[in-house]
C-alpha cells in the first residue's frame, strides 16, 4: 500500500516572535516493512540552518531556526511511503511463551538483544508500577503464547478505556490515566508500554499515522486524519510486533510509522524555544491519502 501524507502544524502568536529554534520529528523512518519514497519539510517563514540527523533510536530529526520577526509559524511535512507488512512475523512471534521470553530478557546478555534491553526499564513518561503489572496480569497467565497474550491486553485496553481528548494532556501521569480509564491514543500506548515493562517485557512507543476510511456513502474529508500512536513488543528472533489499543487491531497496511522511542518524549513531533510571542495557539492538520502503488522490493528482516 502506498500513501501520500501531509502533516501541517501552525503556530499563531499574540505578539511577534523575534527568533526561534526548533526540532521536528516528522519525516518517516525506514523500517523492514516500510520505505520512504520521498519526504520534505516546508517551513514558513523561511528557515535558516536547516539540517537533519539520525537520533539514538534511528529516527529522522530535523533542526531549523527562524531569525526574522514573525507572528505565525507553519511547518508542513510531505511524504510518500510504501507499506508492506511481513505476514510471517506474527506466526513466528507467537511460537514462544511470554514468560519464557521474559526470563531470557532477564538472564541473557546476547549482543543481538542489547537494543531491546533499553525498552525494559523506566523512561521519563512511563514508570513501571505495581498497578500496571496488576492490570496486565490477567492477560499473562502461565506461559501463554506472546502474541495471544499481548493481543488480549490490547483488547482489554480498548474495552476498558474511553477515548476522551478533554480529560488528559501529554503531561498527565500514567497512573492517573490508569485510574480514570480515559484519554487519547498517546495515553493508551503509554498504558500498553507500562503494563508490558512492569511484567518484564520490552516495549516501545511508536508514533505515526493511520489511514481513516470514510463511512459508507460518505466522502473522505481532507484533514480528518490525525497523528497516531501505538505500542510495540519485543518478540525475540521475530523482532518487534505492533499493537494498536485505540483501534483494537494489530497494525498492518494502514499504519504508517514515523518514529519510535521509549515514550512520547523521545518522538515529540515538534518542539522548540521562541523569544517573545506572548500567548500562542496551535492547530494541526494531517491528511493520509492512498497513492498509486509502485513495485517496491522489500527484504523482510527483524526490526
């Protein structure tokens, strides 16, 4: 499946900003199952010192500055992406029990698994806790097959938590989300990551997009799509397997990965420092459209 993605962020200020320095995590990364055919940032006013680097997690990070006075900043990422999931990953991942994998992660220091160990421990926005482990426990009985157990956890988060953007902000503590059982996709991804780490499994936070199909008989609305988040669990030799608790599904062709990290703080789409500006408002528009398919050669391998 090929997609054309436009992600636009507009800041409007009550007073002029004399200068600003910004960091963006908006350009999709390459994965074994995803290829970025093209991508660019369009910045207004004209930016200076634009450069791109690869961060510790392998994400594409852009830096830029605005040196002229302005009362509005618009950053638009435009990307063309090809997505082709490997159907064998789920089958391979489910051949092992979750508790067997937990014991291996706790005892072994195999160089091939060192990267996964980073996602076993606390991070700025996801702290391991007994209430998270307790919530996860009913899904992880005995040595249940890994994918089956995590899918059950995903299904319970979908059932038990209500989508409510008015209740939380990105700064809401994770245990508060667990208590109120309300939030948005970022919160639900953090709950999944926290539950898995709290029982000894490696889990990471994934940011990206999901294609939103219109209801039957309705036209697709430009800008109706939004940035999205889900979680991924380490499955040993099978690599990483994604789970989307907001939509109760294992991501496939309709999920587009931008970046991953320990939690949201590692992959914030846009952050920066501004001199002046007074109060500001932010508006975000994301459009995910299917594009004509091209023949892309994917070499499937563990992530």
